[in-house]
C-alpha cells in the first residue's frame, strides 16, 4: 500500500514538477555495444576468417605441390608470390 501512495515511480515520470528537465528514462545509459559496433565487429571477424582460410588453403596447396614434385625453394617462392 505504501508503494501506491509514494507517487509515480515510472520511467516516464518527469524528473521535476515543471516538466522541462525531461523524464527519468532520458537519463538512463545503455552500456551495451551499439548495433553499429556489433555489425562492424562481425564483418571484421568474417573478413579475418576468410583471409585465414585462404592463407591455409594456399599453404596446403603449396605443401602438396612441393611434396609431390620435389619442388625446389625457388619454385615454392614463385608459387607463394603468385597469390
């Protein structure tokens, strides 16, 4: 019962009686990352994953070529320089 008599505790209640200072919800701060930050981080992560996948597949191909053909270091360096 005391809660009901204590006044308006909603976030939409004005901070002061004159109503010009805004509502309580205007002063709340959200510390979580914004949607833009989350999107940028996800895109960067995906770009890094793709680059790593390409690098590993390039190493796998170069390794397979050198082991099958007994390639010299010159051939391997030329192979790696092409990508």
